[in-house]
C-alpha cells in the first residue's frame, strides 16, 4: 500500500527513527513491517536501532537539556503552542495515519488527535506555573523556600491503543517542565509518533529535545531503564510490562510513573432506568473495540433490573457496525492483530465452559481475520478469565448483585484500580460507592471522564503517579529546597 498517497502532506509519513533532529536509519539492518490491522497490508517498515544508537539518543538529549532547561518558561510555552497549532492544522492526516496503523474508526482517530493536542496546549501553559514556595523560616536570619527544577532526561514508553495521545500526555508535560524526552512507541503504531516528531521539528523544538527511538521492545526499554543519565521513566502499557520496567529502574533509582491496566467495573443501581444505563455501558465497553484501559470490563447490575438491562444492552450492541475504520458509518474497527483475536476467543470459550450464557456475538459475521464481533455474556462469575484478566477485547460480561455492599466487594475484587463507573441517581448510594471503591478515578453517570484538567491514573496495580491536571507536570519536576542563611535581620524570621 502507498500510504503517503493517502495524506495531503506525505512528509508526515516517516519510516526512520528521529534522533537529535535527524531521521535515522538502523545500522544493523534490522527492520520491522507495520501492518494495517483491518486489511493485513504492510503499511511500511521501521528500523530497529542498535544499542549504540539508543545511547546516541541519550547523548543528544543530554546535550539538548542544557539549552532547553535554560529557556524561560514562556519561551518553551511558545514552542509547544506552535506544536499544538501544527497538530490541529494536520489533524486529518494524523487521523488517517492513526486509523491505518491502529484500526480505530476515523472519527475516533480525529477525536484522539484533538484529545492528544489538548494536552500540548494544557502543559504549554502549565509550564509557566511551576511555582516554588516561600517557607516561614524557623532559622534566625534565614530565608527558606523551594524551587522547581526539571528532573532531566525522560524516557517515555507508550502503547498502541492510543498511539498519539499517550505520547503527548507525557511529552508535553516533560517538555514544559524543561526535560528532553526519548519516546519509544509501540512497534504496532510507530507512524503517529514519527509524525509528531516531524511536526515538533517544524514547530522549532530544538534537536535532541523530542527523540523517537525504535527497536526490539525489551532491548530498548532495558537500555533506557539501565541508563543512569535517564532520570525519569513514564510508561503506559500492561501491568505485566510495567512491573518489569519498575524493577529495571531500581538500580538507577529513577523517577517512575506508570499508567497500567484497567479492568473497570460498571455498577448499575436499582433506581436506574435500565435502558439509559445499558446504552451508557455499551459506549463505555466498545470504544476502541474494547482495547481501552477505561473499558467497562465487569458490568455489575442490580438483580431487580438485570434482565431488562441485558435486553437493552443486546439491542444497542447489535446495532454497532463493525468494519474497516477508513469506511464511513463504522463504529468498531478490528483488533490490533490476530493474537488479540485468539485471546478474545479463548476468554469467551472459557466463560461459556464455566457456565456463562452467550446472549449475542456471532463470530461468523466478522468482516476479516483481525475482527472480533462484540459479545455479550451473562452469568459472569469470579472464576472466569473474563473476570480475572483485562480482556482488552469487545467482550461484555454481566453479573447480577443483590445490594450495595456486594457490588462494592465485587468491584474491588481485582488487582487493578484504574477507573470505575457508577450509574445511580441516589445521592447516598453515590457517596457510599465513591468512598468505598478502590480506584483512582470514579465516574458517576458519565462515560466521558478524561481530559487535560483532570488527574488521570490508578491505584493498586494500575500504576503510580498521575498524568494531566495540575499535578501531571510534577512527575517531571524536582523540588529543590533552599536555605539562605546569615542574611542579617530578615523581616518575619
Ligand atoms: P504492553 O505493555 O504490551 O506494551 C506497552 C509498551 O511497552 C510498548 O511500547 C511495547 O513495545 C513495550 N513493551 C512490550 N513488551 C515489553 C517488554 N518485555 N519489555 C519492555 N517493553 C516492552 O501494552 P500494550 O499491549 O501496548 O497496551 C495495552 C495495555 O496498556 C493495557 O493493559 C492497557 O490497559 C494499558 N493502557 C493503560 C493506559 C492508562 O492510562 N492507564 C492507557 C492505555 C493503555
């Protein structure tokens, strides 16, 4: 396939790594194909860099740090806003690239570009507000306070389900704080990352400040984690890999932020209109074909409205159109690859073998090899893989519960703690659930919960730290305390 012919600006399609402001070939001859998950066609090839080339990216970032941190915050803000403007101006091309490599429907990809760009604008401004503090002194004739300083080079390792926004949510925060970044995108979706690099260059972001390295995932990550000059790791991906990287960062005692798996519960109270709740649950479950850390994975419905809820859910789910995300009127694209389809089929088989009922979801209707039709299962139980694992697939499992205490116990019965949904209009129930749910984010009567102003992140094994909001930039800042002594008589000391 000739991908560049699909773009109004073909230079946004790059098949090289981007290091120190230069498009870089691999020196060992290793390269990987990138496929369109909807058609199986090869979209292009990316080089796998050699270890010394990854170290060269660290050298470049180290050199760039000196100048980038020395810029005034408003100067960094201007560069980031120029990047934001270019993301907006090239929104359609970025969305096309994303749909081709990731599979999500084009309107969803446009939404992600918008969402991803919004973090650049947010952090461009937040960089101007990295205030220190003045501390009332307990030491005679001294002035005490804190300064906020950039932590240093940040390695950013990101997943394929949100190929653009998961980069900007980290990179914009780090760069606004004064840190250069080395991005290692998922091998399945490198082209969005490389287009971001092309636009960063056009925006006047200096060489070495935004680098994109490509390579064998475990090898590149290990190098970055072991490298003492890299001071921070920000990772979004599975809990399995997150644990591994946390361990690998121990020797160099890095600042680590982790945005990991979800397995969100979706609790529907007895007072809810079952149709309204079912429609919301469909929307919370099937976005990005269920490959979403916020996907409603365990749907808990009060027994008094369970059957009606299931009927409405099935009706709404059956109306979803599954197909190639480049075609109009498609609600759900393919899964990322055949392996994901195999995993999804295994999870459904396991649930049925343990007593679940398949209400809807006929895989013979799938329009291609990497597609998985949405599935609704009732009779979900805790011994099923669907309960125990993050399915990362369009499989909805529903379980009935008897009272709020049972709903809370079930919802919290997971190693994950990213997000939970609650649907009820009973204010006492809302408050009780809000306080009792062990999740970093609880959304009441709303599917949409994310965006630049909010602190995104999980508790338990869903991660460490928060992205976005007024605290997201702190992940890339050190607090330096100062004591200015022997000042003579200082007012207030
Ligand atoms: P993944 O953990 O397999 O991969 C994430 C990144 O790590 C990729 O860049 C990949 O190349 C790299 N990687 C893979 N194996 C590695 C290894 N052995 N050593 C070092 N690096 C390795 O995750 P994924 O499949 O790309 O993404 C899906 C996961 O991401 C889900 O668990 C999802 O919940 C999570 N996620 C979380 C958030 C959040 O904000 N909490 C957002 C999106 C996705």
